[in-house]
């Protein structure tokens, strides 16, 4: 695993130890198998952003603190230039860029997400996390699955949904899809 994942894993373990939680307890609280949580904490398995978001909420810390090891400091506004976004390589299928990583006490987590087109990919990998999500498609065509629903989004389309339902997406039409995602 990458050094970035190993650092996030160390911070995840440190938070659990600070709170005095057993691996079994926190895995249950976060809704995953103990074995998977252990692999996350040991830096042996890629950690989905949805899980990190859930863990950050459970521990009462900002997602960016878990990702970078630094607490956000900005209170009035956070300006993130297009070449200064915080890239988050968490899942192979998606490339995340945090758009407000240094703003403290955010009520939402905004990301720019790119989904690369994969010619052989037909199945959508699903994940879920507490809360709600808003996606606005900027470029490309995107197939999104939410629970038992399957939808096609085109440039300019948006969708708002309960992110507690299993959801995921794949790019269509032989090109990547890029969208603004706001996780609430």
C-alpha cells in the first residue's frame, strides 16, 4: 500500500486507541467486519472515502484531519485554487479532490470526483455512508446505481440522494466522467 494509506491507517488506529475502543467495538459501530477494519488500520487494504467520512464523524474530527494529519484552521472562507486541491486516492474507481479541506466545522464535504472509463467494467462497485449526497455532472456520461435504481446522468444533470443506500457509478461513452459531489 502507498505511504499515504499507511499514514491514514496510523491516524485511524491512534484515534481508536485514544478513545479506548476495541477493534471489535469500533468495527461494529462503523458497520464493517472486524477483519476488514483490522486491514484498514494496518494499512493493508485501500480505505474508501465513504468509510473515512463515517469514521471521522464517529470520532468527531474533520475528514481532512484524518486524511492529512492536520486540523483545518479556516473559519470565514476557504479558497482552494484549481491546482491546489487536496487529492485523495482512496478507491481505484474514483479520483477525489477535496474542495474545502482547510475549512473548520464544515456542514458538508465537497469533492471534485473523476471516474475513469474502463472498457471491461460493467458492474458498479457499491458503497454506502450515512447522510445525503448531491452530485452535479460536469463532463461525460455517468451510470449511477442507488439501491435498486439505475440512472444515466449527462453533462449538466444532477442528483440528490440518501447515501445510506448502496450506491456507485461508472463512466460511459469511452471517456471519463467528472462531477461535483457534496456529501452531507
